[in-house]
């Protein structure tokens, strides 16, 4: 009885935890593919879950930050969705690759061609952006999520440090420190170089081990024959035991 009560209490507690934690997870969010380094480029994925049981998400509007405008914004096509990029004139022109840019993307809108994001599903909307600002630690992207029943959820509340998460938080992108070469892919290149060096070293060690002479091949052959002998011996013992049991039964 005591064990049964403990199990029931644990189950109730688990359901309560899930009920309290689920709403905090089910909001529009943004995450980079890899890292989003200051001064570099990144591919961002806007994740949109459907929070309704009786309606589909049919439209998503992402507003890009005006305090740190991004000169390059290129959405990746998403099957079943139309995309519209809205540009606005900048109060202060940006300089990119030696050229002055007077306008930047202020909003990207995805509209479903069919049913959109149905209940129980989510969808990711990838966007390539750059260059990321060097004088900011994060970027805030406000989002509007429209459902098939015309309901609009405004994910526009900016989370404040030291305070509880708001009911409808805006997607926030954390920026990592710039790499030595000033590009976001610098760390990845270094890692790839390290991996290549490790692979070459391992290959060299393997080749050296293989070229030590006939002793390596002889040792391997002896070990294989030894294992085969053990297996054959075990099979013989098993056969003898079974044969003895049959005679006793007879």
C-alpha cells in the first residue's frame, strides 16, 4: 500500500510539473544553426509551435530590430508557405563591403498556402542574416502568430534580466564573441583543421603499426587460432554434457 501511494503521488507531481512547464516552452523562439558571432553571418531558425487544439497557424510575421538593422536578410523557401520581405528606409545609412546602404529588412512575413501548422506540430523558418552587430549582446525579434480562427498572438514582450519570463516573450537571439578573423565561421574552421590533423596523425600511427613487420601478422593469426580452439573446445564439452543427459534419461 505504501509503495502504491508513493507511485501515485509521484505521478501526480510529474503531471503538475509538465502542466506548469509546458506553456513556458511553447512560444515562438529563435536559434542559430551553429553560432551567431558578433560581426559575422548566421542562419537563424524561427521555431513556431501550434498552441491551439482547434486551429492551425496560418501566418507568421517577424519584425527585425531597428536599433541594430541587418543589411543582409535572406529567407530560405519553406514548402507550403509564401514569403514576403519588407524593407524600410534607415535613419542612419549602414556601410557594408565599402558601400552605403540606405534601407534594410524590417519585416519578414510567411503566409500558409494550405492548412499551415496544424495542432500538435511545429514549423521552422530559416533566415540567413548578416552582418551581426559588434556592439550588442543580443537581438530581439518581435513576432505575430496568426491562427486560422483569426486569433493573433503577439510575442512582443521583451524579457528583463532578474524578472520572471513574460507571458508572451519575444524571440531573443544571444550573440557570441567575435572570432579572431572577425567571421562567425572562424571557430568552425579551426575545429575542422584540428580534426583533420588528428585524423592524419591517427592514419600515420595506423600505417606505422601495420608496417612493423611479420610479427604483427603472426601475433594476430595466433590469437585468431587460439579463439577458434577455445570455441571448438567449448562446443565439444557442451555436446558431451548433452549426450550424458540423454543416456541417463534412457
